[in-house]
């Protein structure tokens, strides 16, 4: 395994892990290309060193036509602030380094200063295209530590909202993917349909994004009267539009040429790189937490796990398109199966009293005040809860010290991990295909950087 | 796999799996290898169909009032590296928690076994300051390269931007 020469134990940590040939001034080391690796490992300082002064004589072999091209962090096809350092030879990408951190706001640190009730307001801002999934993973972790059962209606409301959120997220993908590939009309259509879903979210949660709707113990509010009509309207509206996308994109030769055979990945590579979600499924590997490790009530609804065959960008596009159809199929079943009852637990420890009670009861007022100022205490322990977000496995590792705030909250962001596939997908491709690959990985930078 | 933590077990050590103490935490299997068993345990897991490293993270326990969930014989240290693995054939999950002393916060990297841990280990180094020996690109990932310190350590305070209110006599 790792054969590390061990420096003295009292040496500084940095010295003990540093590669022997690392360090500044070693332009030779940077230029030396490991043929087996698609990952460019080049620090800012080393890159600056390579850039040098244009008047200086070139470093290394003058016949070497390789260059380092910087793409982003502000670039229309990088979905936010992803920056790529590309080692190019002509138009061909040799190695890639995704540079991230431009959106790092220390949300895991912030979580240690927020109560468990405030926690969802924080995590919902991570994956801003699919905010309900982060809230769900966090709430499930808290409920595991509390040893709490959520009422069945709350479970089904969570499922309804999450599946609609998956639809919204994949519609956003269709929009941006189309835009990246030059199918600009698709961008308008994708946003248009997503807006319909967001309108329903606004009606239920009060907000189009960053809902803070799924909370430990249940959901923030019951579904509004007439929600079935709104959901039915979506179920009637969206499928014909998806068929339009098929006409517009799926069968279209130019679109297929841009995606087929671009950014190919094998199942073994995807597993080794810890890729989950549509990237893993595009390789023909059927793994979906909803089916394989059912949470909420996914074992009570019928749906298919969509898999690809070739592991290319086209498969990832087609999987997301068809996952919208599967999600709508789940939503249709939820319409019939939605139970009645409480939308949040009646455990007084975590649930504030109803608003009307506060006007007539001093105890209810105190209770309300205590929950919102001090928060509720969660037993000592640690747990990991995972859900299948539109981008893959979204996990929440939570450590409690018995107080009202998490001792440590870590989110396993699927975008963050999936981003590691980028260099492997882009290796040997053209730079124009690189745009298609970034788009097909569908990273949400809020979740990558957290 | 294994039942709850020790207690009625007459032997001094609790239950063992893959040669290391194992406990159950909220229904999840948690292994507690010693630092020198870390790599061997992961090798054993990989041989036992755990095909994917789901997550690597770390916790700084320096401000924790005291852990009660460690099995017998495991000495609590300041840092703990937590890694999760998944077996897709049986749908099993397992979590490894290894104690890393403050005086020598280094564990072997899992990169050679699971290349997908590269970014996660960089994140742990960047934010918590536990180093991974043998990592191919041991650099910061989220913080700027010239940043000093590791923000997720408990002795790093949460930064605040002072808000200036008009005519406010003092900061709150």
C-alpha cells in the first residue's frame, strides 16, 4: 500500500506529508507529465512560476506545445464559480485541475453555531437547485439522534416535495445543458417549466428556493388547501413538455453529435472515484438509494431506476430527462396515497406550540420562547443519514455533545465528490467537449464549496 | 453484524469485526481501528465487497465534554477521522472512526485504495488539519493557498464582521 518513508516523528506535519520533489522552483516537476493520470496537480504558486515573464526564455523543451489554460471562475459554462486549469495541447485537453473554494462560506462551521431548529436554514443554501434534499438529510440525522418517529403524513409530504424538487432540479439541468451546447431555446423552456414547480413550492413553503420547509420533526406547514389540483396541473403540464424536449433535443443530430461518446466513464472508474447519482447510473450501474436503501416511504411507491449504457454525456442527459418522468410517476402515486394526520411530530420537546395557543397560555408562550431561543437538546451521539439527491448521495454526518447545537455537522455533497470525475471525463477530449462534460456532471457550486 | 456495545460481555474486549472493536451507533456499524490498523482495516473492507468510499471527514473533539460511545480500549484523542464505506451488493454500510492525536495528526492516505477520497482528504487537511501521508496532492482545497490555520478546529473562533450602527455607543 502507501509506501511512505517516515521522517522523524517530531518533524512538522507539512514536512512529513510533502512529496520529496514538491516545492517551488521545480518547474521541471510540473512539466513532467504522468501519463497515467488525468488529474493536473499544480498549485497557484507553481502556475504563477510557469507563467513567468513573456520575455524570459521558455522553460523546458521548446518543441513542447503544451500550455496551461485557465477557464473560469467566471465563465458562462461553469455553472457558477468553478475554475478549471486545463493542460492543453492544441485543442486537446491532457490534464485538468478543478479549482474550487470560490464560494466557500464555512457553512459547516456556521452549523456549529446554530440550533438544530435553525440548522435547515443553513444547509438549504448548499445545493440551491435542490434545497429540500439537504434539509431532509439534516433533519433525518437529527431525528436519528433523537430516536424520533416522524408522522406518516410528514413523511409523505417530504417525499412529494423532494420528488417535485428533483423535477425542478433536472429541469434546470436541461436548461443549462441546452444553453452550454448552444441550444439556447432549451434554456428558456427549461426555466419556464421549472418556474411552474417553483410556483407550487412558493405556495406550500412561502419561498421559491431556500425553503427551510423540512425541519427536524416533520415539515414547517401542512400542504395548502387544493394542493392536489396544483399537483395535478403540474402532472398534466410537464409530460407533454418533456416530449417536446425529446423532439427538440433527443433525436436531433447536432445535439447528439455534441454529446454521444463525449466524456465516457466506465463503472469501475465511477466506483473508484466515489461518483454517485446520474454519473454512476450512466455507466449502466443501477444504484439508487431510493430503491436500494429506501428511506422515507420509497418502498411503498413504484418507480424505475434509469440507467445508461455508454457512460457518456448523452446518457447523463437522457437519464435526467427520464428521471423527471419517474419522479412525476412517484408524485402521481403520492396523490392517491397521501395519508391524513399530523404534518409534524407532537413531541413537545421539538415542536413549538400552535400560534393560537400562545395567545391564551403563558406556558405555551414560555415553551415557544425556549424552543426558539435556546433550542432543544439532542442526546450525545453521532450518526450519518443519506438521501438520493438529484446529483447523487447526499449525506449528513452529525455529532451531538448533548447540547442544543450540533457539535459537528458535515455534509457529504455529491457535487463535491462528483467533481473529481471531471479530469477523467475530459482527458483526451476537445476543449469544446469540455464544456459539454462540465455541464453533464451538473455541479452545484454552493454544495461543492459549502 | 455485531450487537450493541460491551456490557454483559464477560470478556474484557467488546465485539470485534475486521480485527478491530465494533459498536453500533443508531443502528449503524462503526469500527474503531487504532491508527496503525487504519490501512489494514480498509484493505479488509475492500476485500469484503465494500466497493466505494462514500465519505471522509474529521471531527475536532477538543471542546467536547466527553465521549461515552467509544468501545473499551480505545483511547480518545483530540481528532477523529471518520470514513464511511458502502457495499452495493448487500447494501451494507460501515463507518470507521480512528483516533488521531494532536501531537501527531497524520494518518495514511486511502488514495491508493479508493482514489475517490482524494478531494475529501484534501478537505479534511484544509479545514481540520489532519494530514494524510502518501496523498498525491496534499494541498488546501477550499481555503486560499496562503491561508494559515484550519478553520474547523474548535479553537478557531467564528469570524464576524462588525456592524456599524449610527450613533451606537458600543459594539454589542
